[in-house]
C-alpha cells in the first residue's frame, strides 16, 4: 500500500506539479473510499458465496429426494411407476428451476449492489480529486 501511495503522489507531482504529503486530506479520502469499496465487495462476495452454498444444499436435497423416489419406484409396478416418475420429475424440475431463479435473482441484486458501490466509490474519488484541485487552485490565488 505504501508503494502504491508513493506512486500516486509521484504521478500527481509529475502531471500537476503538485506535491502531496502522505497525510494530505485527498489521500485520506481516497483511503476511506477504498476501505468502503472493499467492505462492499466483501459483502457482495459473502452474498454470492451464501447463494452458492444454498444452491449446493438445495441440489443435494433434490438429489437425495430423487434417489429415494427412485428406490420406491423400482418396487412399484408399470403404470403407477411411470406416473410417479412423471410427477416427481416435474416437481424436481420446478423446484430446481425455482431455486436457480431465486439464486440468480439474489446474485443479480448482489452484482447490482457491487456496481453501485463501485460507481459511488469512483464518483467519490472524482469529487475528492476535484475538491482537492479546487483547494489547490484557491490556495494558489491567495
């Protein structure tokens, strides 16, 4: 992080002929924005991981249910077995489709939140840079 900070300070000095100190408020703002973004990204990762875990658990339950149904079906006779297989397959399919849709929706919400957090962080950095430039400009006028 320190080398990144020094690189940023060097880039500002090179481009704008302005020397920032390591305790400059603009750098503090950038650090705060990075911390906020990191926290939001961690929350998104947790939501995605939870969605994956729920999907895996639901899939395991469905597989277990299908195995149990299969064992029962083997012992039953022709028409009854065929009808039960159809119903079970439709129910499992519907459950899986519903579970996948729900997890997809949660992942999309998480992705939207991550994009929103990234935009907020980007705008915050931009605003901080503009504010810093304004402060520098006012300072030069005085």
